[in-house]
C-alpha cells in the first residue's frame, strides 16, 4: 500500500495536535499515529490515566476524535480523511459491549414481542448495533430521534404483520 | 491562576487546529461566579467550522475543557466572530 505525502502530513498534524493537547489536559500519554488500510488515520494513545482520557461511555475520547477530524480536514482541499482515536483497545472493548447489549435487547424484544429503545448513541455506535443485528432473521433495527439523542429501536419483525 | 492559563492555552490549541484562519484565533478568559469563561474569537469564515453542525464541535470543545478542568470548577466557552 502506498501512502501519499499528503496523508503523511495529516498524520503528523494529528500526532502533534494530540502531543500538544494531552499534557494540557493533565494526561500523561504516548501517541502513535498510523494509516489504516481504508485510508483513515488511527491515533492510538497509551496512558497511565485512561479513565480521565476516555471519560464516561467514551465521552472525552469521542470529543477529542470529533475535534481531530475537523482539524485534519480544515484545509479545504477536498479529500476527506477519517481520524479514529483509540486508547489501549477501548474501541474494541466498547464494540464488544455494544454487540452484547444489542443481542441481549434483541432476545428480550423477541421474548416479550415488543419494541425496545436503546440509550442514545452517536452514528458510529448505532452502526455497530445495526450490524450486530443485521443477520438476525426475526429482528429489525432502526434509528429514531434527533442528534445528539438519536437512538436505536429494536423490534421483532413478526409483530409488524 | 496557573490553571486558567493552562485551560486558555488548551482552548487556543484546539481552536487553532480546527480553524482555517489560524492567526485570527484569540482566546481570553474571565470569571463569572465560580465559572471560568473562555471567550473564543475566530474569523467570520471559521464560525461554522468551530461551532460545527448542530453545535457538535463547540460541544466537543466544552467536553474536552471540562475533562481538563476536572473538579477544579466549571468551564464554559463562548464563540464569536470578529
């Protein structure tokens, strides 16, 4: 795979942003930025103070990721690059926990034959839930509400008929 | 006092990264009761970028600043063009 000098520049920008910002947040951290196969940038943070960095339900980490995405794309030069910020496997652990929660809610929706609403999530996390349920034949999932309170609704398909 | 400087510099670093007209970013501080208010000024063209769709970027800035302030009091930001 080839990486353009352009992508390298943006990887460096994301790295130096995080290296400036994390100490100012009082977080002692080490950052590695790499380019993923799909062209997105992955900033992986290791820190002795993970909970302060991640925040409840990933709130602080997601806020940093939102800012890093706008920052990496503020140059107006067309091609959008996605930035993912991770901290010691947090994204994978969160994905597993969302998938477990989705399957549990799906089982309950079928069992009780009614719709279930999950807590509000961002688009990235809603997508994980929809994907986790996509292969279940007796379940349909949909998103409702307005951002930032948009949430997934899980319904047994049989009840719609 | 030292803490205010740190939070001001943090806000400035984040907003400069997001803005396209970087040398027009100014961040000043003032106290409003127990709350530290960070007043952010950016070029008019950067207002949309710094606030974001449905205020998403402004809200992310506030989240990071509050995490950085920890239990040392509340922080808020105000964003204006010049």
